[in-house]
C-alpha cells in the first residue's frame, strides 16, 4: 500500500507498507514523484484499456 498525494503539478507516492507482512521495512523506498499531467494521462489510458476488455 502507499499514500498517493495529488497537487497541482505533482503526484507523490510515499509511506509504503505491506499490510500482510508487517516485518518488512519500506522506509527507504520512495518517495516517487510524477508530473501531474503525465500521470493523469497514464491513468486515463489504463482506464480505457481496462474498459475495452470488460
């Protein structure tokens, strides 16, 4: 799991955790930053592909 934070220009993934294996330490993993426009386009493209296969 991760926290996804949306801002005007960025999307940030951070605070990673594995709820089924709580002994794993993800504190050094991320954060990952994405440009908001590019991120939104990628999500829209994925949504369209999923919808086409339903």
